C-alpha cells in the first residue's frame, strides 16, 4: 500500500511551518510572477554578497562566476588566470607572468608568479575597479584619490590574449622579479627572458629606457601612452616583430554567439574579438579541435593542454549535439523487480529528507536533489503502468516547487538587486554570500519543472514565470535588466565556474561538471515542453559546449592532461590546473563520482568511449568493488559493461542522497537490454541511439501534442508520438 500523499510530502519536523520552522513573514511586499514570485528584502538566514562591487562607470547586474570575478569582490584581486598570461591587481599596478606547469599525485597546476609589475613611478592606487567587460575580456582602472596622485592606470586583459594592454597617464614603471636576460633592446620594444619564459614589452618609441631591464623605471616624456606586455612562445627577434603588429591596439569587446543547426547535428559557436587591427587569439583544445580556422605554428603550455595561436579576430567552432532524454526505455524483463523497488520507495515517510548535517529544514541543494530524484522516478512509474505512484510523484513535484515559488514564507526566492542574483532561502554551499553553484541547485529545480510541464501545460503556464526567473539567473540573455549574461558559462572556455567570486589563489573552479550539464539538460527539456525556441537553442548550446569541455578537461581521454599526471580524471578544475580531490574528501570514488551525478538519461555523453569508461572506473576503485557511492559508480560502469555492473549491484546497496534503487536498476537493465550510447546526432532536441552487437535502438522523446518526424544522421527516420518516448529497434 502506498501512503497518502500528505504523508509522502511532509512528516515529523518537516511539517511545522511547512519546513520545520515557524513561517518567517515577509516584511516587504513580494514581486508577483504569475501564481508565484520573489522577495527583495534579505531573509534573516541569508548572507548577502558585499554591499558594493568594485566597479566604475557602469551599472546593472554584476557579472559573476567569471575568470576575473575577484576584481569585483575586493579592492585588488586574487590571481586571475587568462591563459597564457596570469595576473593580479595590486596597489602599485598590474602584476603578470606566464606560469610554469607543476605536476604531482594530487594534480597539476601553473601557479601564479609575478615576473613583472607594470605601474607608474611614485604611484599607489586605492583600488582597481572594473570599468568595462566583454564575454571574455575585461578593462580595469587603478586610480589614486590622493591630491598629489591624481593619476590612473587602465588595463585591458582577455582569455587567450597573449598581451596585456596598459594605458598610463603618467611616467611608467616596469619592475622585474629579478634581473632578466635581455635579448632585444631597441626603441619601442624590449625582449627579455625570466625563468625560461619569454616576454616582449612594447612602448612608444620616443621613450628612453632607464635601467628597465634591471627593475628600474621606464619613463616617458609625456602622458597618456600605451604599454603592452606579451608572452612569447620563443625568444626570437622576428617573432617579436610579428607580435608588434597587434601590440598597440587593445580589443574593445569580445562576443560569443551560437546557433543550433539540427539538420547537421552541430552547434555553431562564433567567438569574435572587436580588435581594430586584427588579433592573435590563443585557442585551447576545445577550440582548435573543432574549428577550421587557420592556425599558426605558435604554441603555449597551459593547464588545459596546448594552446595554439590563430592570427584572426574571429573563430567559429562546430560542436556536436547528441541529444538529451528524460528516461531510457524499460527493459521488460526487469519490470517485476522495478515495481517492488518503486513500491518500497513510495512507502517512505519523507520525499524531501534532510541532508547530511541538517537538523531543521532542507535547503535548496537538498530539496533540489530530492526533486531530481522524484523527477527521474516519475517516467519509470509511467513505464511500469503504476498510475497511482506516477500521480503521487507528479503531485509531490508540483507541491514542493510551488512551496519554493510562493514568497509568503520560507522557503522562497530572494532577489539581490545590487549584484543581480536570485538566491534561494534557505540555501548552502555559499550560493548566497559568494553566489556559488547556482546552476547546480537550480538545475534540479528545472528538471522537476520540466517533468511537470511535460504532463501539465496549465501548471507550466501558471508557474512558468518563476521557472523563467531561475533560468535567467543562471543563463540570462545579453542585456537582461535583472541578471548578468550567462552566469553559468565561460563563453571562451566552454564550461562554467562554480564560484561567484573566484576569491582563491588558484583562480576560479568547477567541481561537479555533471551538475552543470544537468542544468543544460533541464533547460532543453523545459524549453521543448513549453515551446520556447530561443530557450531551446540556448539549452542545446550549453549542453553541447559543456559536454565537449568535460571530455577535454576533466577526463584523460581528451588527451590534454600533463604526461606526468597519474590519474584518468580530475575532481576539481581550477583556473590554474586540476586537482585529484573534492571539496570534502579525497576518496577516489568521490573524486570521479562528483563528475557523474546526477545520473540521468541525459548522462549518456559520459559513455561515448567504452574502453575509457572501463579504465576510468577501475582507476577510481579503492578495493575490488565500489564503496563510496556504489550506485553512482555502477551506473557509470554500465555505460560500458552493464553485465558487470548488474553482477555487483544489489538492492541492499545504500543509495546516494539524490538516487533511488529503482532508478539505478532501471538504468542498468535498460543498458543491458539495449546497449551503450552511439555518437549519432539527430534533428530533434531529445534523442539518443543505443547499440548492442550489430543492433541499434533509436530513441526520441516528444513532449508536444503532435507527432514529430525525427531524422538521425545515419538516415534512420522515426515518427515520435506525442507525450511519450518512442523506441525504434533495428536488427
């Protein structure tokens, strides 16, 4: 017998004041959005980000989760890593260097080292403030408020730019870490080498050097001139001359654009620098593996593999998009066992339990993971024909989402107007004070909302404005009045950053790449369900670029790890490298598993290289069988070897917090029955191809009310029926 819905939703301490605490009345009238809304007054359990971002001459939502975000959070900055150069804003000016790679058992990194500092003579700034930015460039201004020091320094920096451009309104001072080797010294340019790294300093030819190569000032007779410092791949005078061509005209903007070409199975991404005289663009592996832009012979060492220079101001990438799904097909032979596990789950007293360490109420991450768990179980219940369980799960999703979306009392959504951020309350992991992990938390909410919208369009109409607000917080379009552009993604690198502030010596970081992908998959499902073509194209872009980045930068199969690095994956991607650990443990199974969960039918991208899946799985084992998150580990193994995964699985295994035994068994048996993923694209958003032996199974989910013709890249055509997963098997 299944429990009444009221007990499924709320028991014990979770019932008081809706979530275990007295309802906190809202002091300021909330902003209404359809049936829901948000508040603009900080709830008492939330810590705001700093009161004032370090910016000047612009207003509106503040870009966070960027490679340069620490510039906004403090008067000067933590090290920021642009590649190939890294920087730090200091009171005396801009410190910069081209770091050297270090590798050991715990990871690899190119830690910041200031080879030189560019400033002005007798100048100390009060702060460095962001005065402008593009999608991967930033302009920073140092200014002194002292009456006799009314001078300013402005720097233009960018990812992939081998130059730092500095505009000075007073005599320049360039100080080297140690006396460099000078191999070029002529009016307008200085070529030096420090610690095996090569630099060119370009300056107005009318200037006179005064011991610059030994740490003294580089002084000029007038003001308002430009100095640029470039990292050079080699100490070569001809190369210095070549670099001089682009040294005197800093870029004024950087923009990413994209379009999904469904008939070609790709997302076309265009990266454009607005550079008056052209540019040299440093391309990471994700770029140069997916573009036909002409490349030079010039290379840099970076934490993400070889960076190759392209002599252009515009690069177009073509990234494959292979589809997402809400569920895999049912393996009929597993139906009886699945029904028993589903019944066991439905007998639970609490659908939304407390997370580890919580004593009073779940936060947005705990509830998010529970929402994701129920959303994954819902289509399984439908496949099993258990209409009672399906109805209860659907109602639970609706009620919990509505609880968060209704702003009268906790839990609720709070908008911080200073930073342009939507903050769930209660929350965790610094989602509030550091604006961390927004894509992680809200991705689960989005998967749940999509599951409801696929079944109840009227609900989506009623509550869709609040869902749209969650989406905009993470992935707003350019020019959104409330939120910064694409908080979830670094458009140049192709993946996002988890930290809103980047206030670390290693720059910014991203641990759970899979939870970032989960947001993109949820966005695709929501957009497809509500018929929003622009949102759908955005979701496809986010999914295509981030899954490509996972293969390049988190997994050894991408071929970009240092040769001396002994592991098959990293747990945390840092701006300066990668770490074989997590934020809470160095257990190898967690290091790998945090980049697998949540395992959903949109996780098939992880299985596109079965031999690597086996190698990666066995590398992460501490013993002979998984122990940390065994259901996550075995779900991953099943992408290559479902028979072995099933042999190791049992209903007694403890599920990970966001997992259920029914979901895991459904996954394992489906992959055993139909096979692993094939890299075959299609012209529809929700598709996949599974293969076992010589047989292929074509899958297409259609949330709309009309049949959908789906054509796969190998020529296979199927008609996807409305509101269901269509399965077409071929011999």
